[in-house]
């Protein structure tokens, strides 16, 4: 027997169940879609390169030799990006200078290297400082390191300098009174930026020229180089080379390589240096140790150029240079006075310049000093600066 009321109730219940099922299906769809959409948004957000806020950069102090040594790979990598890419800022040179305190130029000091790192701990700036008698200076200051500077990419230089000065203004910085920055190259952007930032921070500043540093841009041929010189110097160089070629003893030259005994070659070079009375006084036992260590480090790093002119079987002249960054950096020289009439220094330097041109080197840097021969060989002055910052 049919019951209309009961039938209605059953239909009503079925309709409610249908609505609930539809709602659940919609809810499941929305939930899954929202998760997918959120995932897409997250992927897109994560694929964007992060911007490093200024306040995420950190300054770290390096005091110990082991920590100093551990910086080598990152240090030299950052140096290649720096405005002052010079051999005296190579990690191996800086370490040997510190181990010997510049050949006795300094009696004592404490490492105060300030490094900047980004949030990923990548090295982004180096202030290679040490402190002595409340003076902070570059490691390498200042006699035997012709060029010194901060080690930092140009686009980070302003920020790095600002952070250094901010740090040096705090109570946790070392007890310093003067920041003496010697041997800054004329083309270094650090000079202007550091001076202006220091004044803005309330420090006193003084900027002065220390010495000229002549250099020569090398052309594509030896003849083009000779043609660039004043007539009298071109003729003088050509005459001295002819005299060497016609000398009654054989005249030859070579650059020290792995086949030679480096220690013996360095000793021979120091003996040639000592023939000059002024250089002999300079060559104390400590300084000899320093030069040997620096030359060894440069040799191991692949950028030492130790060259000799040989007359008969005797070394007549020697040049200790650096072959670095497609340039030749003329560092020091020595002459055997027995062969003065042959002008062995001029002859060897001519050989080195000719070789440098053949090797595609771009520049010959005579570095600090206004010795006459540098200009006779075409040197054009750049200046080296000293920036002093006082509290």
C-alpha cells in the first residue's frame, strides 16, 4: 500500500544527499586547485633572483695567521675583479710580507684584516690591514710593495668603504688613531671614495703624492716601440745593442724557469744588487730573507720574471720583475760593475722589452721612483698617493 508522506520524505533525503555530494566534489576541486595554484605562485617567487639587502652584508675581523692563510683561494679570486689588480695584493705576496714584516721594516704589529661577506658567506671585500702603535695600514706598507689598495669589485666599493668606516667608528673596533693608506695607485677609485666618505663620517683626511710611477704602453712591434722614443734615446739604445752584439765575448740572456736552481739564481741576483752601495745597505739579512720568500712565492704562483744577461760565463746584469696580468712590472735590478762599459742594464732591459712585445704584453710598469732611465725608455708618469685618515 502506497504511503505518499513516506515517499516524500525519502525523496527529500535523496535530494539532500545529492546536494552534499555535489558540495563535497566542489570542495575537493577547490582545495586541490588552490594547492596547485599556491605551488605555481611559490615556484615563480623562488625563481626570482634574491636581492641582497645592504644590512645583510657583514664585516668580519681576521686576526690569526691560520685564518689569513685559509683565505687564499677566495682572496685571489676577488683580486681579479678589483680595480687595483696588482701583484703586491696577491695573497701569497701578502702572506710572505707579513711573515717577515717587510724584511724588518716593522718591528711588530697585529693582523687586522677586515673582510665583507654576503649572506651566502661569499667574500665580497677585503681591507688587508695590520695595526701597529695605533696606526692601521695596508699589509705591505710601504717600502717594498709599490702599489696597495682595498680588494673589492668596483660596484661594491662605496658600500664596502662605508661599512669599514662605520665599523671603525664603533667601540668594538681596534684602538686606532690613524688610518695610513700608502701606495694607492693614481687610477684607484678608492682614493676619492674613501676620502669623501671619511670626511662625511667626521674624520680628518690628508691626501698627498708620494712618488711618480712611470709606465710604458707597449705597441705591437719592437720597431714601433723604438719609434715612440725621443731620437737621442732611440739611437742610444740601438747603439748599446749593437755593441753587445759585437762584443768580444758572447752575450746572451735568459729568464729563470723550472730547469734552474731558483735559490741559487736569487742569490746571484742579490749579489748583483749589492754591487750598488745604496742597495747593499738596503740588503740586510732580514731584507734578503724577505726578497727570497717573495720571489719564491711569485715563482710558485707563476708570475716571477727573473732575467739575467750573461757575458761569457758571468752574469753581467739581472732584473727581478713580475709577469702579471699581461704586464711586466719592473721591480729591481743589479749590475756587475766589471761590465759597466757594456751598459748591461740597458741591454738586458731592451731584451726584456722586446720579449714582452713579442709575447703580447700590454704594458711595462717601472713602478715607484723617478730614476732617469725610466723616462729614457719612454716612461710616462702616474702618481702614487698616501691617504691619511684621523679620528
